[in-house]
């Protein structure tokens, strides 16, 4: 299936629905994009809304994330960065990643955001707007957060340490692991600054 035809969560099902399980459920665990697509479909069924509407109403708006969404590829979005990949460039540097992107991301990834909005997201979690509150302390139940992901020409990483309050956000419009490599360099710099 061409990536440009992937506009709804149901459009993603043919990519994995007929494939055999990698192992018996409950015997192992492994990250699965397909699992997150199914989770998004469960959210749609339970909420009666599209996954995209539900996330906007229950995460993006409460967190104040005005520049974050699962935009359609052909939608005009001010200041949206273009991704550049070496994949398919035949050793000629980088090429635009538009042909590798789905028409719209899914609950497994593919959304668009900004560093400011990701900081708002982190703050909303730290302040308990998007986090379970402890009945004993009345404070958010949070031990830390690390998120990373990417695809050809797209890579992002976010790390939050609630004890120190440190937040590192790196967004890249190059292939993975561009953002993760930058984050690995930033961590020791932050420790050095504090000492």
C-alpha cells in the first residue's frame, strides 16, 4: 500500500492484520506499531470519536499544545519543517521524505509538534493535568519520561527528569538517530552545568 493512502487508523490494518503473531501472547513483550494502531482503534470505539479528535480534546487542548496535530501531508501548515533522508537518495546526499510519509500519522506515531508544545506537554504531565494523582500526596505519580521515535527524515526525542526538573527536547528533520545522538551529547553538558 502506498503511504499516501494511509489517512485513517483503519487504513493501517492491512499492513499487519494478517501477519502471524511473533510469539504467544503473555510469553514475551516487544514494541509494536500495529499494537498502537489497535489501541487507537479501541479509543475510537470506546469514545465514539476519531482518534485524532480524542487526542486533540483530551491531550493537546488541556496541555495548551496549539501547534501539534496529525496533519494531513497535503494540508498547508505554517512553519512545518520538511524531512530529509538518505533513504533512496542513491548516495547523492539527502532527498525530501514526502514519498515515505503516510497521508496522516496514526496512534503509533507520525504526528507533528514543536519544541514549545512538547515542553507544554511535559509541564502538563508534571503539573498533573495529564497524569494520575497520588491519593496520599496529591502530587502526580511520575518517575520520569523518555520518548523517542522517527522514520526516514524525521527524528525526535524528549526526556524529563521530575527530580531535577530537567527537560531535553531534540527535534530533527534528518534520519534517526540524529535526535537521539544529540540528546546523548546534551545530557552530560546539563550535568556539567549543574556541578
